[in-house]
C-alpha cells in the first residue's frame, strides 16, 4: 500500500518490526529495508538493507513508502541477548540453547514470567571456539527430567590439532559437568565441523561430521570426515550399522548441519555445498552422497544425488525440523527459513527479515528459531534472539 506524505510519520510508527518497506526520498532515490524500529523522538526509521547494513532515515524526508506483505506477522520474541547460539532443544517449559563459546542458556517460559539462566560447561577438554568450531549441537537424554543428562558436540584441541567429540553431560547447580565421552578425535578445523546431534526414533544418537577441509576423505569410510554417524546412547556401535565395527551410517558429505525424521521414519539432512549447490538429502543407511565427486544434478554409479539443491544460489542451510509434509530449513547466508514440500518437491521462503538463522525446533504447531547475527553477521539491537512463529 502507498501512504501519503502528510501522515507518513504517524503511519510508519504503526508498521510492525520485521516488515519489508521501500522508502522513496526522491523520484530516483529509493531504498528497500527490513524495518527494525521507528524512533518517535527524532522521527527516524532504522532498518537493515539488502546488504545487511544498518540504515537510519529521517522520516520527514520520506516522500512515499510502500509496505510489502509481511511474512513475520506471527513472530514473537521469546528471548534476546544470546551470544552466537547454535542449537535449540526443549523440555516442557524450558529451552536449552548452546552458545559457541561454551555456555548453555536455559530459558524458562511460564505464563506470567520468563527467566534466563546461562551456565558454563565443566569439561576435561576445554571448548575451542575458533572459526566454525566451538560448542555446537545438543540434545537432551530421553530421561532428562529424572537424570538431567544431555549430549553435546564440541570442538577441542589436542597436541595442536583441532578435533571434535561427543560427550554426555549432567546439569548441576555449578554448571554442566562432563560425565562420559562417547566419541572423540572426530576431525575438526576452523571450517566444516558438522556438529548436529539428534536422537532418532530408534533411540540411537545420530551425529553429523564435516570434511574438516579435507574433501577427499569424505569418500573414505575408514575416516570420520564428512559422515553421518550412528551410535547407542552409551556410545557403542550398533550391531546393525552398515559397516562392520564402524560408527559410519552414511558418507560422502561436505558439511551436514541439519537432521530430522518425517512421520514415516525417513531421515533427512541439510548440507552446505561448495559454491551454491546446498542440499537437502534423504539419508539411507550405507549410502554415498557423492562429495566431492558429484554436486547438484551430477550422477555417478553408487552415489546419491540430492533430493533438492540450491543450484547457483547459496542458502548455507543449518538446522531443520519437519512438520507434516514439509521440511523447514534455517538459512545462514540465505537469511530465511525455507519450506520444502516432500510431496510436491517444491521449495518456498517461509520466513525472512531477521538476518542469519541457525536452528529450528517445531513443537505443538509452533516453530522456534534462533538468529545467528552475532559472531559473523550484522548484529542488531537485542541479537541474538529466540523467536516463535505460529504454524497454520
């Protein structure tokens, strides 16, 4: 809709935060922004342009404004001031969010009040936060309510080498204390650490690992580079894994960061491509997903091409969650939640306007997403945040 100049300031003040607006200053000078706030004291608009830059405009100099359809009308902010968050998990009224430097934030949401408590990790190997490494994935144990046990994936250093490991931890008053190391010496680097961990319908733990910058090793089932791993909750190798005495469940991955199961039990993953060619894959036991031999629509015998890929566009997909017929994928560089229809094999933008998005959790017809603008993006006031979006 187009608003008249003599009432612009008053009407702009009513536009919801997160809305896309196109502002005309002159007939030849227009700027498209995601609205952050309207400042009534000096009558200014503050927003983010398409390059992620903060822009402030004097409202009195605006000649006209076009308000785009707002995808974020159901958005609600649950928490803010998160510090480079990476994963979300939830138990009853409490969210648990990992922060890459090595802390876990508990956000307790009650009807009348909300609390936020940040606890440190107490480990035998310190979290090494560099590049894409740090404290990454987390999942609560099935008996968490009774035991306070959880599982985390984190980067560490040993003899000058960067590595990752999967550890069981227990929540105490002092912090989250290491209990058991399930698997260590997973290859690591400043890039491509994977890091997502989830408990499957079979009550086994699934873990994504990146190629750690050594692409060719993703094809070697004797290494842990570029794999999806499967283990028991005690850290042993299940007898029905596809390769003897191996945690490897699938291979030929570059940097998978999302895992989720559909109602029919099918496992899906999201994965970063080299330049574009980001992927959504259906994961099957023992299959080879091709990296670095094939990308996109390329084929090769005994290799699986992606269910869907981004072509030359870059999503930088991270966490995912599945609701009914659709996979919802958080995008970092793409700065959006993508909705992929499993039946139609079509993709659309479900949510945007909040910058980089890292992880998604869906529960009770609500989608929760964490932004990831601190550390690498263009932080806005209050970043990073946990947001809630109502699903229809």
